[in-house]
């Protein structure tokens, strides 16, 4: 009886470990590979910025994107907010870009809306505020 109780305890510990590991894999997969994750939307929007001819003309060829700065100076967190409007999920992102042109920076604003038929997010708009003189806004995509 004593050995059976110990075996049952080990079995429960192994089941809890498998459950926690499965949960971690699910969260990592959802964040990195899901079409509705902020990281995926950020990557798609950054690629559209890198391939837009007007953005290349203003910022140069090698365009890099980054998020909000942390207290330690790391610029990795992409600011986003999720909300529901008219029964549809929406998400807004804000990140920054800079290129090889010295002193040129821009703020990218992205909004996506869930498509009920496909369950995926579709871009409503992407525009870039150029933060140097003369200030202007470059519209990359507008589906409003």
C-alpha cells in the first residue's frame, strides 16, 4: 500500500509536469506563429514598410523597426491594444522605424480587424508619421 501511494504520487507529479509543458508550448506557439499575435502583425507591417517606395525614399534602404524602450534602454516591446467594437476584435499597434538616412525616424500606426469568415486579422490601415521637418504622414495601406 505504501509503495502504491508513492507510485500514484509520482504519476500525479508527471501528469502535472506534462500539463505545464503543454501549456507553455501552446502559449509560445500562439505568440510566435498565430496570425492574430501582435508579433506576427508587427512583422507583416514592418515588411510592408520596408517594401514601400516612399518609405525607402525617406528613410533609406536598410530600415529597422523597434518597439517602446524599457527602463534598461532595450527597445523590444511593441505597444499594442486589443478591443472589441461592433462584435469584432480589433488591435492597434505602434512601433518605430529608422533607416540609413541620419536623423530620420518615424512612428508606424497599424490597426487590424478580425474577419469573421476566416477568423484572421485584416489590415485596416498602416501609416507612418515622419518625425523630421517637414512633418508628414505616409499612408502605406488604408482599407477603412
